[in-house]
């Protein structure tokens, strides 16, 4: 029996902090969340590879190349949203062209929302050429989702920082 393989991209890193809010940088929280995901996968006997395990900056192309070289069954990119300090919720992006990607995105979303995070839904986004907007989704050779876990600049911070009030 073939063991499943998962690629986890911890969003941003190095000089790219990503979104900032409530005294946190996205790059730090995505790394923590990604490490928790990796531990859960390991407990379940699932093979995984992380794009980064420290605070280093990788381009989308470097991340996609690393993912494609690993040849996972699925790939996920962990991110946090920011908007106006009032927006809340989690959303999962998938390819416009992949029913399997939509199925995985729905499963991920339905696994996060029981934690109390509001669902903003499974979404797709296109670029001006009518292709998938996110390079991670567009250019990986496998099913890929981008997870916006919550909003870093709102009360959602409590879902990723257990010390937040």
C-alpha cells in the first residue's frame, strides 16, 4: 500500500512578513501552523515535506519547484488574511479546473470551522488570462489548495494565538 505524501508550504518568510496584525507577522504564524500540521500528519503515518522549517524566504517558483520535485499526492499552502480589523473567517482556495481540488478544499474547510472559525467558503480566483490566480495552485503538478486560516488583524487572532484575548 502506497503511503500518501503531502507537501506543506508555510507562507511568506525571511524579509517577507506577509500580513501583519495584533502584534504578529503572518510568516511566524504560518510556520507554527505548518509545523502543527506536519506533526498531525506524522502521527497518522502520512509522509510530508515542508517548504520551510525556519524563517527563510522562498519565492513561489522555488516553493512550487520543491513541491513538484517531491511529487506529493496533495499540496497545501498555509496563509493568514488581513483586511480591516473587522473581517473574520477562514477560506480555502482551489483550482478552477480541479474537482478533486474543490473536494479537498471542502474537506479542509469543514475540518477548520468546528474550531469556531467562521466559514468564508471554498473559493477560486482567476488572473487576467483566465488561469488560476495563485501560482502555488496554478503551477503545482498535483492537487493544491491555499488556506487562509483566519484574519491576523481581527479578533480571529484567538484561533492561532492561544494567549490572545
